[in-house]
């Protein structure tokens, strides 16, 4: 009797293995998030959503002007790789819609547009505005692969016959936390520059990426970074009276009980080496 029961159990187990094997063969293989099929589907879905949103905004916009923001959004959608966005500024109040990061400027009878674009890293998830704008998104600089890596570019366009022509595009060395964009003037040399302000929760402060139009609006800009945090600070100054801005970099003692400022180090732009240098230590150099 026991032998019969054992034989039955063996047969049942064998049949179970056969059924499991058949079901696993029939089940389609799951493709990961990074597969080319999923990536293509995601890109098509994103483009379709943005096109629908853009068409809806066009219907609501009563007055249109040449090279307006809606035209720029459409231009970016049609002429850049999937996952490229025209960035918006952070909300000032919860009830107001975010403003696109664009600045219109006229010079010599020509119309220019400064725009901040964010491009997705190929092979990763396409970025979303909510993951690159605002204080919370500043922590994406620690580990951005799950939400996609954003590469920011300050881009200048010229408007000619209601068409956009890219004049230059300058990379911004940060992945998230964008706050606002302003056109300012450096008073010591009367030079225009574009200030890109980013929140930075890692240093408990903010960073400014300042693009100086030292050789005019049509030439690629010169980048200078400034920042302020609990134990981090760099301020703009004019050290050697040339056309390039300089800065002071501050050093702190950051202990468990207090934060104390101990020194300020002047850095100036070396036109030969194309680096920021200091006389305090020749090995201390900064790219921007």
C-alpha cells in the first residue's frame, strides 16, 4: 500500500514539473525598462502626450507673435531627440502655473531668445520636468539613474522670419534643482550675463551658473559659478580688471557644534590656461 502511494506521488510530481515547464515556455519574456522596445514605446508616448498638450495650449492662446514660446516648444519637440524638454521655472506660489525658462532680447533690430533645455541621457528613462525642477529635484545629483539623468543647456536662438536658428548652446554642469533664470548686467564692466539659479539641498543653499557674454551675444558665453550654503560660499568680484569676472572662494570649519569662516581665497581667470587660478597655490585650479 505504501509503495503504491509513493508511486502515485512520484507520478504527480513528474506531471507538475511538465506543466510548469509548459507554462513558462508559453509566458512571454519580460523586457526590462532599458530595452530598446520599451524605450521606443516610451518615447512615442511622451511625444504624443506633448503634442496633445501643445495643441491644446495653441487653442487657448488668442494672440500669437512670431517665435513665441509655443513655437519654441514645438520647435524643440520636432527638432531634438526624444526626451529633450524646454525647462520651466519653479512655481513661486502653488496657484500659479510655472513659466517657461526663456528670455527674449532685442539687439540691432534682431530678435533673440535665450532658452534652457534639458536633454535625457541616452539609454536611461526620459526625464520629466517634475524631476529636474525645484528643491526636491536637487537631490537627483546624488543618484539620478532611476529618474533619468538630465543634461542642461543654455541655448541662444535667433528669430528669422518666424523660424528659430540656433546660435550657440552652452552646457550647465548640474543635473537637477533648477529654480529660475534671469538676464543681468555685471556693473564693473557693463557686461550682460544670464544667471541660472539652482536649489541645492546637499549644501543647504543654492548655486548660480552665470553665463557672461564677454564677446557679444553671438559668441559662446563664459561660465562662472557662484554659490551659498551653510558651509559653502563663492562670491563674484573683479580682481584683475579685465573683461572676465573673478571670485572669492571661502573656506569654513564645519564641526558638529559650529560653522566658522576661516579664509577667503581669490581666483582669477587665466586667459592662457583657460582656467580659474589663484596665487595662493598654483595647483588649485577651477574650470568655471
